[in-house]
């Protein structure tokens, strides 16, 4: 496995020349464009890493799957999906247009920004601070890493530049989708995007989902039903308006973020984290998806 991973990183390194690192915040623009790494963990605890797997990056949209699990634990499936749908949009992750034209006026799914902001509003807590602390604790629990924390420079940048997200939050508040304080929901959203991880951290989250919501200790933290919902939405919506293509090319549940990470799940078997900050126009790691595609072909991982 180790040799295979090293070979795949080397082979796909040229793809890091394509695309661009996210630059809507100066701090994100500092990422090394040619970084590329992968980490795989199996359910016997074996770990295999190659390339830049210790590099820290912000989790960004990958956080959406974690918040969704906690929101369902806090409120139940029925309530959460009365406020946010389960359908792909085919639009960019930060698109606003379907919010108003959708008959139901609820965001199409929890993996686009509008849906994720609505999900943030459902995390229980008296204010943004308590809500976020509960979320960070949950993040630490499922990644089995007590040291996870927010990169405050990036959080400030997210908040300063997040006016499009803010506009969606206020729209959703106007429609009654967001019930509590809209600024609290936005603070939780900006902070969750700014949590710092490595390819290893997201592989652990992937493994948690692969094991249907169980930690390596055997402790069941979320129900298998919640894990199934999240994995299904990762397949249909996890890489936004590339989700169909990624399902064909990679064939396993994936969730990307503009920090350059992609988490992938092989149900019952593996958690995979890849990192490559150079993104395609849709916000997905170009080289990272190539590595996942090759890995899937080599090991016959497609669930289809
Ligand atoms: N912070 C980013 C945003 O809200 C996260 C989006 C992403 O990773 N696709 O625009």
C-alpha cells in the first residue's frame, strides 16, 4: 500500500500545476500550490501516508458533514430535513439563485453554503460560543484528536469576506428557515470552516463514517442511519456541481473543501484524506481528485 501511495503522489504531482489555490482570503493564498498528500487508515488501525500528509490546512466545507451529524443528533432527522433538502443543485457551492426560486424556499442540501448555514443554526447552545464549542468538541471526538482548533487568522478572513454567506443567512432568517440568531449561525459557520486539520485528521473522520459512526474504541457516537445519510449526501452533493462526475470517476463518498482537502470513505473499510490546495473552478482539489481516481481504479474501490 505504502509503495502504491508514493507512486500515485509522484504520478499526479504534475496536476498541481493546474488550477489555483483559494485566494479570497490572503491567508489561504499562502498555501504551497504544489503540495500533494494522502493518508489512508483502515479499520484495523493501519495507517499509510505519502506526500504532504502532515501539512495543516483549513477544513472548510468538509466541516459541513460534521455539523450535519451533530445537528441530527441535536434535533432528529425529521426536523433537520424540514429545514434543508436532500437534492443536488448542479450549481456552485456559494450560489444563491435557487434559494428564492425553489418552491419550498429551503436550501437544496446541507453541502452547499446556504444549507450548511441553516444546519449551523440548528446546533444547540445558548449563543455562538456555546454552539461552536459543542461543535468543536464533537469534531475532536470523531477525529480522535483533542488538539484540533481554529486558525483565527483565517476565521477573521472568513468573517470579513463572508458577505455572500451573510446574505444567504439573512435570506434564510427571513424565510423562517433559521430560527435563532442569524449572526450566531454565521459565526459558527465561519469558525467551522477555519478549523485546522491534516490529511490524517480527515482520514480519521472518513474512517468514522466508514465504520457507521463508531470510534476506533468501538464506541458508537452516531447511529448507522446518520452515517448513511451523510455518506449518501457526500455522493450526491459532496463535490458540488462536480458530484456526478466524481461519482463516476472515483465512485466512493467524497467531500471537498476549498482549503484543498478531500475526505473519502470506503464503507466498512477505509477512511481516506487527501490534500492538494490547487483547485478547479468548482472548488475541488484537482490533483487530489486524480489521486483518488487512480487509487479507486487500482484497488477497485468504487461502490457502484
Ligand atoms: N469558507 C468557504 C465559503 O464559505 C467554504 C466553501 C468551500 O469549502 N467550498 O465560501
